[in-house]
């Protein structure tokens, strides 16, 4: 029994180390806002960013709602060479240029392949499929990240298999923790990180529930500290 316990502990330690490696260059700022250190430095849905962070090489915006497309936050990290990517409705909120992307499309940006994945609600009115909102698959520093945007568990998620999946868990406007856990099992990432809680809807309890529901799945759930 002791030997089995030691083997189990080693397996958990190895899984934790792998998860730490895959999220080492990832920073969460609350809601759905992240930075990937890179290079290049990539921000996703910057919102309520503190001052003094590195400038962006690439900014990826999933849709035009205020907590995902914040002109003030984009201005904090944008330079003359920053490339901003987002669906068409983002163009009305941000100064040009904006590289327009639609679900299913791929763009090459600063040597990085950016793939747009559909993001929409099923049975909710907040993010209709016809709006053209997106999530993103992007590989930086050898790690593939999937930022789901504001979405429910949708068929297009199945088998995406990124290294790291960033999934909304707060409910109301997106998946709740239980639905996000089902989505994670379909997506099959190595690591799943909960997001979209603690600012507008949802709380850390949702993130903890999400992590608990993934126990035994082979997916490492990582609740990131807010920076």
C-alpha cells in the first residue's frame, strides 16, 4: 500500500510539474484577460489592466463586449507596431488598423499562426452564433493555447486538443463550471484554466468547482492567481 501511495504521489507531482511548465508564461488579470509572455508578447481580451505591464506585440480580441474589448486597456499596451486582431464588430470600437478575423479563419501574425474558433451561446441570447464572435488557438513558445471567448459548450470544441484551454466558468453569459468541465473533457487539453469569473459574474467558488469536476480526468486544472 505504501508503494502504491508513493507511485500515486509521484504521478501527481509529475502532472503538477507539467502543468506549471505549460502555464509558466501565462498571466491572468481577471475576467478573460491574459498575457502570454512569448516572444512575441500576446494579450487576449485585455481588461482592467494595471499600469506598467509589457507592451503588446499582438492583441487578440474575442468580441466587442466591454469586458473583452476595452479601448482604454488596448491603448495602455498598444504601440505603433502592435497588431490587433478581432472580429469585424471590434473595428467600431478600436482605432485602426485592426486585422479582421471570422470563425474558421486563420491569420499569420508576426510569425504566429492565429486560428479563430467559433464562440457562441446555445439557448441564451447574449452571444448569438450569427454575431461572428471567436475564440482563438495560438501557439507561442511551443505551447498551444485555446482561449474560448464567451461561449457555451459547442460542437466545434471537440478534439481541439491544445496544451492549455482557457474556459469561462461563471455562468449567466457563458458556460457554468459543470458545463465547462464537460467542454474540457471534449476539448482534451493537457491543462484547463478557468476564467470569466470574479468581475462581472461568478466567483472563485465556480473555479474551484470546475477544478473538482475535472479530478480524475487526466486534465490538470490550474486556478491562476489574479495579477
